[in-house]
């Protein structure tokens, strides 16, 4: 992919991206490190060509296999929350786990802001697409895994933060136990018609939950899809 394709033209141009950043500011996103990464990340490359002209609208869009690329505001809100609450190592959260890689957009936003990013996706074609997208952007601190996201990545635990991009009916105990002491889990929880975005912080063997917003995510499913 050449520089012109990454920069975008028309409805994927720099001016269109700036309008999205203005909307995120209006809706309460305050962390400029998050906003700057979102400004510089070409969301249009994560979408099929037929939808790329809508890349900088503040909406979720389909990416196939019944999955979506999350609304930019939600990506910004979850990332901002993670940065505000995760323990820091050398100035940034050290080890972060993402559940639900999808096409890799949330991974691309997190990668420059954390030390190491571990990301799990259950659908092989989406994981392969995410690998290609992040390779194009030369993001080198991301490790990928095809697996059941409800189980996390126990071999690499503990994590300073875990971000989940799909909604389970209840918080998986496996994810709670993979948090480092002082770590945080950001996760949508609930049935499809009523979900809450929760921030869960670990203090020893205790977990403290704060509800951030009402949201709507695709369900978090178990198992793997190979094709």
C-alpha cells in the first residue's frame, strides 16, 4: 500500500478525518494521545472498498462474518479509559490483552500507546486480515492468536489491562484472573438489547466495577472459525 492510499482522498481525506476528531472532542474525548493516534490511523484501509467512503463517520460498520468495526467514539472511549486506569511501565501500560481483533482497527489504535499488545480473534479470515492491516502500518509490538477469546491468553498473563470488543452475558472469570494486581478490564456486558460498558479494577483478590455507558456490541462467542 502506497502513501497515497494510506493518506486517503475525497471522503477518506485528511479533512474528513479532522471532522471526526472534532466530533470526538464534542462528545467528551479529552486524551490527546488517543485523538492524535486516531487522526493518524487510516480507518478506511480496515474496510472493504465499498464502505471505505464511510470510514470517518462515527458509526460501526460491517466487516463480514457477522462482525463490525466499532464506532470511533467507542474505540476512543475504551482506549482513553484503559490509559487512565492501567498500571504504567516506562510511561505506558506494559502488557495489554485485546479480545476480538476483528479487522485490527482497535489494535492499531492501542499499539502505539502500549508496550506489548496481545490480541485474540476466533475467526481466522478476520485475524489474517488484521495481520495484513497492521503490517501495512508497520506496527511491530502486536502478537496475534487464533482462539476462543472467552479463555483469554493464559500463557501470557498477567496483563496490566484487558479490552474486550464483544459482549458476553457475564464477565468471564478467566479474564478476571488474568489481570495483574492493579490492572483493569474494560468490557461490554449483557444481552444484545441491554449492554453496559464496564470498567473492572483488580485490587488483590477483590474486583471493583464501574458502569461507564450503555452500549451495543456483537455477542462474545466461544469456539474458533477456521474459514
